[in-house]
C-alpha cells in the first residue's frame, strides 16, 4: 500500500509493544519518520526506523516535553497516534476503588487529552495533519470485567469527535478506532483466563481475536 507518508513526521505513543509497535513499524515502512514514545524500549529495531523517546505519558508535563523533543529533532509534526493505554480485569463495579478509577482514566483518557493539546499547535502549523485515538470496542459494549477501562475509552471516543468538530476545518483531522480483543502482552492474561473466556463467549460478537499487525494494516 502507499499511504503517501514520505517526509511526514508521526508520533506514536505506547510504541514499544503490541498495537503501538505494529503501527509504528507499518508507518515507518510506508516512508514516515516515526517517533515512538514508551516508558521503556521494546524489542530492538534492527532497521533503526523508529526514533524512540522514553517518557511516561501519564505525567502531566510529558506531552509538552515530548512534542518539544520531536520538533527539535525533526522540525515538524504531521500526525499523532494516541495508543498508550492499559487495562486490569476486575471482579465487578463495586470492587473498583477510587484510586483505580482515577488511574484508569489517567492512562486511557487524560494521557491522550494532554498529548493532543500539546501536539495541536504543531499539527495546525502543518496544515494537513491528523490525530488518531485508539479506543476499544469496550467503549460500545461495556463489560463487567473492566467497567473503568470501558468508561475511559468511551470518553476518549467522545473527545475524538469533539476534536474533529473543532479542528477539521483548520487542517487537523481527528479519527478514532475501536479494536476488539487483540493478542498483545497486555491482554494475554485476559485471553487465557477462564473467567474472561466465559464472559467473551456470551458477550462478544465474535470469539476470534486479532493480532496487532492485522489491526495496524486495517
């Protein structure tokens, strides 16, 4: 495929493993200059196609520092993929603590909100740019095993629509994708758990799972 990404600079959060890693590698293969953000370096990149930045996107000041680094190294920013996120399986709504709710929203919503705000000035200057937020099918379906995660991802979906309404006319598109269950290190315990399999069999539209590269290509 040709996504016409040559000379475009794209920032991907949560880029060390899973969907983020697959997305970063695919964008690099399409000719983009990819800056991957993660807390730690993932598997080595033999082609050195990805410029890595070590940062914790839940840090309220991280977004500004990350964008400053991108502009210092590459001089522009044309795209942002807010992929960083995570979940924990719960035993039910009543057992989730206040701290767990706050942590889940910080990682799955506020990090993307802050990154978007930090990146928008550079994206607006680009004039033909995009923000892609990685939400989840849980945002639509809801689930008793991770209601805090589902609520955070639904909020991210709403933010994506709001950004599209405000900034599309100024050259910044905002899109959201809602993958179903994808086989990553994060979901491995869930996929193999008896409780999850029982729930998934009766609540998901399909019992199949997706690999990160399949998702990135779509």
